[in-house]
C-alpha cells in the first residue's frame, strides 16, 4: 500500500520552509521545486491515481517524455525533487512514507550533450545595439544584458545583485550563485563604463534612495526576473536576429562561455568564472567552434589539392541532367 495523495501533498509548504531555512535554498530553486510538485499533483489528479505507487510514477515519467517532450535532464530534475520530498516525508514519519517508490526509479540517460546554442560576437553586438540608450530604462537594460554576457551571469544572479555587490574602486563585483556559492569577478573597462552610466541614471528612478537592489523598476522595486525576460524577448524581436534556436537571457551566458573556449581559455578558468561546482557542467562548452572545424578540414591533403586545382583552373565540374 502506497501513500495516499492527500497525505502526500499536505506537507509541501513545510517542506519548502525546511529547505529554505535549513539548507538556504535559493528562491529560484524553491520556485522550481514547487512547480515540479504541482505538476505531479495535477497529473495524479487528472489520471485519478489515489496512491503514490511505482506504476503511477512510471506513468508520470512516460507523460513527461511523450507528451511534454522533456529531455533526460528535465526528467531527472523532477524526479530529484520528488525524491527529496519523499525523504522529508520519511523524516516526518508520515504513514507508509518508507514505501514511496522514488528511490527505485532509475535516472534517465541523457545521451551526448551538445554544445549549448550561442550567439556570435557580431550577433551580440547587433542585439545590444538595438537597445535605446537615450532613455533611463534603456541604459538600465543595456547594463543588465551586457553584464550577463561580459560576466556570464545567470538571470537569477543578476536579480540578486545589490549596490553593495559592486566595488567600483577595485572594479570587482561579488555574485551569489547556485548553492549560495559566492564568486568575485573582475569588471572590464568596458563593463565598468556601462555600469557607471547606469548608476548615474539610477538616481532618477522612483524611490531609488530607499532600495539596495542594483537594478530597479520604474516603480522603484527590485527588477523582477520575469520583467528582465520579457524585455529581452522584445529586444530580440526588434533586433531582427535570425537564429535556428530560441534566444533567451541564458543564451548570453552560453555565449560568454563558448567565446572563452574559442579563445582557448583554460577550462578551470571558465569553470571558476561561470560558478560551476564541478567541471562536468563546464565540459559542455569545451567543443571546437564551427570556424575551427572548418579550418581543420581545410588542412586535409585532399582539400588542399582540390583548392589548388580550382585556383589554377585545372578542375572542371560537370553535372549530369536528372532524367525522370
């Protein structure tokens, strides 16, 4: 006999408070955990499952894979949330919690991890130049997205920045990343100038003197993550950028790491700048760029021979007419 769905979902709020207080989990992670549990709750309700059983969890996995088209990483993250929650229920001695099946479900194989989609330097320039810097909000937005690209910051890290996070004398900025890991990054001369311009116009924002947040809204509140994302989408559309992939705020972070790798920066340096806990997270960026692949292909003896023939006019190509 498994745990009834009523008993199972009755402890979510205390679970969130426990994780936030004891483990100091970030607000963004708490939000993700809550969404995962809500998704599972809706699935159980819609499919009329009365207890949390192995077959029910396997049905949930199948639903995520076939209907929501979740990749292996997304599936495993949702399962990790459910597993953490079941651990909490066991510690709370909820009836039959020891029979919850989440620990018996195997992780989904993620397969080969392709290099994350990244913009070229020219595309980054095209994107940022779209922002109207003649207005205070434009100066603010330019500073936000330039910071994401030039320092490789996550949007949640930008959201958490305060005025005290920056040391203008030493040109450094202190960032709190995942797992409350703190890293200090150097501000390039270009980024220092961009942030200085923003701080100059920040004084015109409503209630700016009462807010410690680095980036604030026109109403004087800490600028919300959703607002940053929505503003960025508008900038992407306005720029007319044409890509084969969806461009989001996180693409700026991917571009930062990929461009460092293209310049042959050591992987451990990239790991430190990105705030990764292990090199496994950094490895996805350690791929040769298309330009380097093309240059390597051009060095093949056969390619060199054919290029020389073409230059000398010694290669003549003819195409057979297609007959149907």
